[in-house]
């Protein structure tokens, strides 16, 4: 009987601890930007093409992006 109550107590403590840890974790968001028919090169090397895209540049500087992405033309996205 003593062993059973110890196991129950341990399980309750584990559940309470995991609940506290789960509440403390900050939710992370993901933003995916897709530009129809525009190659990644136009965004990565915007100066070469005279493009002024300050918001996308900030996203790239503060977040992540992929180089060497191969675009598909003509674009075939469903409406």
C-alpha cells in the first residue's frame, strides 16, 4: 500500500511539473512568403535588379532564408 501511494504521489508531481514547464514555453510563429513567378535571386540580390524591398530584407536579416532555390515557370498554383 505504501509503495502504491508513493507511485501515485510521484506521478502527480510529474504531471504538475510538466504543466508548469509547458506554460512557460513561448509560442513560436512561422511566416512563409511565396512570390509567384519571382525567382529567389531577385530577393537575395535585390540591389542588382534595383528592387527596394526593405521589409523582406529585414525578414532575411532577422530570420532565415534559403539560397539556391529553383523556381518553376510557368507558375501553376490553384486559385
